[in-house]
C-alpha cells in the first residue's frame, strides 16, 4: 500500500455501505460503479463535466465511459488497489450534486426525481435533461 493511501474496505463493508448510502451504485470487478442515463449527447457532456469538476476538487479521478445518452462512472483507489473511503466520499458527492433540484415555483422544498434510474435535472429555464 502507498504510504499516503487509505486502507481498502472489505467487500462486505463496501456492499453494505452501497446498500445503505448509495443504492444506485454497485460493486463490480473491484470498482464501485454507477450508470446514468441522460436525454442525449448535450446532457451526457454536462454530466461528465460536472463529475470532472468534482473529481478535480477531490483530487480523485474516476474512469468514465460516455455514449450518446449514458455515462458510466467507475471508482477505485488505484494506489490502494481497492475501494477506500475516498471512493465512497466522491460517489456521495457526485450523487448529491447530480440529484440536486432547484426550487420550483410551486414548491417550498428541494426535490430530487430519479425515474427508472434516469437522470432528470432542470438546470435552467432553457435546459432540461432527463
């Protein structure tokens, strides 16, 4: 293990934490993984740029696969050769930001809507992605 690395988490711990804290994420092949479906290319690019910004701030970089209407995010700590708290923290921050919904005129509370694991986000009056 690299001297500055966090310890890896046991697979059972990762599975439990995903189930409790990140239910749309899965553990596959040593990575935690999340698939986001979008309305198309523009929404996929916005999603990738958002994730990229969060990753830069965290100094922890996921593997991303991008297609016309889908983005797949995979996280693992390479220096530790496994899943660490760092991976779960970035996954949580990605979910928090991506699922955030602005206040609407007919609502006094924030709303997050996830329909069939699709992403819907009203970024502005001129841009909506689902």
